[in-house]
C-alpha cells in the first residue's frame, strides 16, 4: 500500500486521506449497530454473512486442519477410494466407534473432503479426491504434525523462546549443522519428502520454460534428483549436474543411475553457501531453495550462481511467492510461520526476488507465468 499515498509525519497529528478512510471503515465495521443494520438490509446482507463466515473460519482454521490431518493419518481417502461405503464398515476399518467415525466423516463432509450420499454411505468429496490423487499433498499433511507442535505457542515462537523446534530438527541444515555432519540418516526423511512433493513443481516449470534450448543444466539444492529426472525426459539431449549436501547428492546419484542416467548425470556434494558451484552450465535452477535462506544467504547463493554461469547463462528460480494474487494467505501466512519454525528463510514476493537477483548481478530478471502460480512462481534471470 505504500505507493498509494504520501505518509504524513505522525508529529503533525494529521492523517493522510487513505489513513482517514481506513479509520472510518474500521469504526464502521466495529460498530454493533452497523453490523445489525447490514445483516438486516437485503443489499448488504450477503456481504455481512460472508464477512461473518470469514471471521469464523479464522477462529476455526486449526480445527479444519486437524480434521484433514486425522483423515490422512487414518487413511480415510485410501479407504474410500472410488467406492462409497456405509458407516459401520468404515468405523470398523478406521478402528473407531461408529459415533466417532460419524463425527470425523461428517466434519470431513463440511470441508468437502468427503461426500455423504443420499443412501447414507460416505464417498470421496471433491477435495478428498484431489488429495487422494496427489501423494505429495498427502505427504505434506502428514509432515505437518511437526508444524502443529511448533505452533502450540506462536508468541513464544515469535520471541524465539521455544529452543530447537521440531521443524529445525527435521531440516537439520537449517539448524546450522555443517555439510560434513549431515550423514544419510540425517537427510533421508526430508529428502524423501522433498522428492515426493517435487513432481507437481517440476511439471509446472517444465511446461512454462523450454529446456531444450540449453545444453547443460545445473540444479542447485536438487535433492534426490527428482527434478533432474523430469527435465531429462523433457530434454533428452541435456547434460545434467546436481549440487547438494554430500549425503543428499549420493542419494541423487543412486536414483539417477537406477533410472539409466548414470552416464548423463553428475552429482556433486558440497555446501552451496560456502563452496564454489560447478561451472559451465548454461542453465541453472533453484527449485524451492531461495526462500529457505535469509536475505544475506539468498544474496550469497545468487552471487555464487552468477559466478558459476557463463555470460549468456540463464537462471530459473521456482518457488511459491508471497503476495501472489489469489493466493495471498500462502506466502506470509503459511510460509512465513513455517520458515520461522524451521529456523531459517523467509517468504518473498516476486518483486523482492527480482530485487535480490539484480543485486547479485543479473541484469534481466522477470516473472514467467505458470499454470498454477499458487504452488509455483517462476522467475527467469540472465546476466546480460
């Protein structure tokens, strides 16, 4: 909102026009008399009802997420599959009493995760069907058990009074461990989660940008190689290089070799915040890597990428972006607190990432439209 008006110094006691409008609006919305009028007056009644629902959703949001979490834990969507089932059968398979099973299933109906048929049986709802067909979402919901634990006391989390969080333990590199200390048992869980959730991101990036125009791809922070596997299928002539922590890079090497890409792919272990990146790739990708870094770390990483690239090289930055139209809650709400609990990183808008890219020496940086900007914002950057 900063560009909409000139801020008047508070010492004058004079509010700018936009601030006066906000103050008037807030007094009006806070007035019980106005709310009563708005709910009674037919033209404004739908607006008042929608606002009431939105306020209630803010209060009840944690319960909604816990209903989803219970459905994932109990494999409700798998049990329903493509066939509706009666309550007694579901209760037995869920190992719940019929009363408890009905309570969960009816709650899931309210969230459109489950549908209740006219004959009383339960089947998949439209959102439940989308989750059942997307193992990445299922894996992320199950993983949220750690986030829920860290958000037990959000004020303590904001003040830094919680000590080492569950998410910091889960993502050990965020807790400051050196690359040499992170053996396979330390990286296995989060590497598997990232791999499971990578496919949709890969599909969006590969649909938005033509990888066949390049000869060599370097995927920095590439995890177990899931994105490289997808890129290899899309661009068969592309040489592949992956850079990640040594234990993660070894997992990628095995995965790529198992896919028959051992001769075409090179996996290099190191710390991209301290070690030089492999040179010579005319295309570099950062897939859900930049927002894991604070500004200083993100800038250092981008400068390292710039040094490793040829003059005509291209960098693709792909990650959910804050302030995405239609997905505003995702950035500063979800990722803002997820990264806080993780212990490192921050959500950024596309404009903020473009600013970092230019500060790192990329003369040209611009967003590239993707089909699902909610989950994948894409920025293309070039040095010249």
